[in-house]
């Protein structure tokens, strides 16, 4: 006898956690935004936790066409989802068919910000991307990467869309720095609001190995805010991964959903 399919507890009218309802798209104008970052060699200067050891490039002041390209020809005909913001900080995304590899790549529409890259279809005969995939602006700066074999960008960099807010609820940073090490790590979140022209270093916190913040009251970043979750070591280098959890909430009348 076949086992009947269980119905959603929401469909049955029972209680379901708010967080799960948001994840299932059942709360209007709300979406969950989880930001992941990884860097195997964080040094002694503040940098965002992302694919390269250098600082994030200067933010664009005008929207730019971007070239999506891979270092491997095996990624030809792969499809990459580009998510970001347009010239007015409204959400912009598109699926990009990578018809050629480095250096020519595939050109996509004009973006002011790139918030992420995700491989949605691998190249023929592949399960993930074979080469590093890059999103390069017309100024030749790379604003997002997908490292080889990863399938998704891993950068603790995010820009809040127009007519919305980002309320983050938890940050978790894990490193390979030993608890007995004399090296200390310092975390900070840097937020620049393009509407007000104000930059804030929201928190500077020293720690040794792991760092976890769970917010009872979410911390709000307003619209058009560029955020970087940064880390530095007092000496040497460390590997670090970060997870930032939060909600993106749009104004009801914005139409930018």
C-alpha cells in the first residue's frame, strides 16, 4: 500500500515557524538572504572574506556591462545565474549561457552591483564548473568569482536593493586558527549607504578561533547600502569561512520584488 503524501502543516492550518514560511515564499515582500564567504589565506589587513586575498574593487558609480568567462573551455555552454542591481539599485538578474571561455567570455546587461554568481547548468559532461568563472566589468575589475569546482560565488559582500532593507540575524565565522595560538583575529562589518553618504564600521570584535553572533533583535541595513564582512589576523595568515543569515524586506509599494 502506497504511503500517502504528507501535507504541509501550513496547509492544515497548524503553526509553522516564521523562518520556514519565509524560506517557502509564504510571507509577502520577505525573502531569506544567506551570504557565504571563504578565503584560505586571510592576512594582516582588513579584507572581505571572499575568493581573493585583495580588497574588493572600488564600487562602480555607473552601471557597466559585465563579461562572464571561465578559465576552462570545458565550461562552454554552462549556464550561470548572475544576480545584482541595476543603475537604480533595483534587482537585476539573468541566466547567462557561456558560449566562449577566457578571454572573450559572454557579455551581459548593465549592472551597478553584482551580488552573486551561481552555476545552474554545468558544461557538457560535467557536474560543476571546471575552471574559475569571473564577472569582469568594463573597467577590467573582477567583482565576483566562482572558484573551480565550487559552483557558487563565496563572497561576504552584499548590496541592499532600492526600497528594501536587509535585517541580519546571525553571523558565524570559523577559522583554522588554534585556540592556543598567539594570533588574534579581528572581525568588522563595513557598511556604506549610498543614499546618505555615511560609512559605518558596525562592529569590531577580536577573537581567536570561532565567532558567532545571534541577534535577538535583527540589525537593519537600509536601501542602497554596500556591506562587507571583513576579517584580519594580527600575524600570519588564516583560513576563514563565514555565514551571514538575514531577511530582505521590500517596501510594499516599491514594486521591486
